[in-house]
């Protein structure tokens, strides 16, 4: 048995629709963030690695070179021949729409790229950007808008210095879905001050608005962050691996079966990860979630009535 036997995964959905493996290629296009450049704040979210954000980060190779490097790695690892360009690093809609159009087109010009996935903040997606994504979609490309919400609790978002609230997410989500743009929402399990019930509440509120995809991440502490300082002072205690697996399984059970899970866990490299160390073990977590669902005789969508 595999995770995709009990969870409706994005990878399996792509395989069904395209008839072959389609993999996402992460792109660093040199963007910044309004929570860093002073527009809304400085320093970024408390869990964001400030050390990694340096001028050199904005000098990453061009889009075409990053795709070429990524396709070589994935071709050897998985045999994939088609890709989605994932604009991942920082806020990938935080620029003039004319610049964004040129940037996204650089990825789409690659013959084996079938579409784009754009990661951003809910407060950085004006109508012109949504219209641009509609235009890309109308030309037959795969398009996903990935919104980093993390929690529906304004208190939690304020605690991590997020710089936006749930209202901005609600507005952007509705505007995107009215245009027919698929939305994948990111949620973090283990936010400061939150427990299992808070994660379930965030899921419930996101699902009530309607969403096409979800990504779950355990909050982990990395070097060079305010969260690292809080952890050292004993002000933050990360989740155990078992607690994360239990909560993730609970959330999956209560997610409609037609919603795609783009990710069920997140990892950090061992050179910057401080705690919890299990966040460097992607497959152990994924296997744990699968094992727990199988143990329960459960699967995605089996429990649609809330218990919280």
C-alpha cells in the first residue's frame, strides 16, 4: 500500500490526467516579501530563515537554467519528462504584472513545462495578477495559485509576525475561484500557542470557503530566526513526530475526497534545522501518516462531520 491509496495526492492526480509522471521544479526567481522590505514590516515571519535571505539569493541562475538543472536531477531520479515550474521562494507575485508575465513566460517557453504553480501571500495577489494567471490558463497550461495562509487564527498570525490576517486570504481565495484559478492553501501544524483543535478549526474554515488543494507543514525551528530565539528561551515547544502524524491523519480524514493534497509534510535541511530533528526525515513522516490511516481503517474524507 502507498500513501496515494488513502490520500488523494497531487502527484497521482497529475499521473491520471497526463498519463505520465509530471514533477514540480522549484524556482527561485529572486523575489522579496512585503514583510521584509519595510512595506509591512521587517525581519519576516518569526519562523522564516533570515540568514538565507541575502543579496546573493537574488542572483540565482535564470529560470531556464534552473529548469535545466532541475530536470537533469529529476530525470535521473524519477524518469519524469514533463514538469510544472514552481515559483517557490518568497512572494512570487510581488512585482509589476508586466515583469511577472515575462518571468512566468520564461518557464512556459521550455518545451517540457506544462504549467506553473505560483507561491505567494494572500495580501499580494491583486486583480491584475489573477487576470494574468487566467490568461496563462486560457492558453492550455496548468496553473495553480499557492496561498501561504498557515492558520486562520488572526492571533496566531500576529504571534508569528505574518503581516496579514484571515480576511486577506478570504478575499483572495474568493477572487481566484471566481476566475476558475485552482488554489492550494498552505497550513502549518504546531503554530505557537496552537494545538490539535486549532489545526482542525483552520482546516474547517478553509474547507468552508472552498479550496482545490492543501499543503500541510509541521512547524520547525531553523537557524537565524526569531522562533529559534523563542525556542532557546523555552517560549516555544515543537510537536513530537507522533503528535504531528495524529493531527495530519485527523485532518486528512476530514478533508473531502476531491481536494488534492499537494504535500502532507515539510522538511528542512540538516545544516539549518534546530528542532524537531524528525523534520529532516520526510519519508518516515509520510510512512507514519500512511501507517496511521491504515491502522484506523481510514482514508481521506471518511469523516466529514466535525468533532471539535
